[in-house]
């Protein structure tokens, strides 16, 4: 269900100059390797500004993935809890088998430290 919600967030996103932007709603999603992603920020304005086109080190995998799916990775979007997802996020993190989760999978958390904390 969480993965379905994640996909719906992309389909409902706004489009700017032919590219979608991330939705500002926090999600918790387990990837195919079993890592729980709880990105408080998606996209990377600072990294893409410093390394236009390719992202950090000329090989930013998050930029490549965003580009593949038509998402504008140059715009950092703060993702926040809502009254509707607060319990779902809490339960997903609590029930995940690992004792940790990852923030910063496809975004730069320093874009909004207050939100990240």
C-alpha cells in the first residue's frame, strides 16, 4: 500500500516545463534491497547548481533516476507529515525489521534541517 501511495504522489505532481516535481508529502518506502527510505527532502538544488546536468561527482544516481521518470531533480522539495499520513509513517518505521532507516536517498536533507530534525 505504501508503494502504491508513493506512485500516486508522482502521478498527481505538478508539471513545470515538461517535468514533474516531487510532492511535499512525507512517505516511508522500503526499496528492493530492504532499505527504508524516509526522505524529508526530495531533489537537490545545491548539488545540481554546483554540478549542472550530472549532479555531485558527475554520477548522481538520484538525479539519473529522477531524470528517467521525468522529475525535476534541480528543485528541492521539503516533504512533511500530514494528518492523513502521520500514523502510517509511524507504523511503517516502527514495524520495519531494520533498526534504522535512511534519510537522503533521493534528496539533500540539509535543504531543510528543521523539517529533517
